[in-house]
């Protein structure tokens, strides 16, 4: 297989939020594309990236909380996927496989962020993202303030979670993964994955108080 670099993958996504479509170019069957990619066909692998890059970005953004880090996760995910293709079992779903790689890459990035930043105040860093888009029906100023406060408290509460707790919570309650899938994606045993979700939910409920009546269960 010819090596694929991050530079070679970078033109498959853009930084304006518009991702490539989730269709196979020319209607090619995904299993056939995987087989060709495993044989060293980089164009076939490009088709797989085009199909799954949007979902990978969405998962990465939800886990990391910002677009720049999500783009880094997308690049790292597909580089790892390409290198690991020889060991991919074709009976498995490529999409599920690459999403597990993405979850693990995002988790690694979150852990690295904590180590390198020494738990830099990510709450302050997220303040720049608090751009309020006012709907056309112009809700009252009170509702706008309340909505902004809830979003701000949620961001702050998520930022205070550990990398493992945030990852497990996102995979469970945003991506809808099972505990078994989370344990596989994050290289945890089932008990550790379940406890990570439980701790995350408990901390978020404590941080949000009455505003945590969103039906989240462990």
C-alpha cells in the first residue's frame, strides 16, 4: 500500500464546516471499495473517506468541542484506518470500525490536551464560541439570556469532566453507543466504561441542577 500522508488527506475536508457527501462516488459498493483499498488502491480509499468523513467529523466535534481539534481527529482517524486496513475483517462494517478509531483518536487528543495545557481553563477558551444565532421569530430577551446561560453552564460542566468521562458520556448519550461499544472504542473493560458514563452523568446533574431534567440516564 502506498503511504497516505495527512497532507494528502487534508483536501478531503474543509474548515468551513461543509463536509464531503456521504455517498459512494459512482455508486460503488462499499465492500468492493474496502477490498480494493486493502489491495493498495488509494482512489478506493478516497471513496471511503468521502463517504464517512462527515460522520467522523461530527463525532470528533462532539467529543473535542471545537472544529480545529475535530479536523485533527479526522486526519488522524483516516491515517490510522489506512495503516490498519490489512487487519480489517471484511465481514465487519467499515463505518463502525472507523468510528471506533475516531472515538479512540478523540479520546487520545483530550488526554493530550489535559497533559499539555495542565487543565487550562477551557471554560474561558470556549467563551469565544458563544455566538448566539437569533431565530426569525425573535424570542424575548429573557429567553435569549436563559438559553445562553444554559449553554454556557453545559459547556463549563463538560469542560470540567475528565477526558475519559467526556468521551464516555458523548459516545453513550450523543452517539448512542452501547456500553460494550464504548469499552471497545476506548480500550476499557465493560465495568470501567459503565462507571465513566455514570460519573459523567452525576457530575453534569450536579453542575446543572434543575436544568438537568433532560431525561439522561446511566
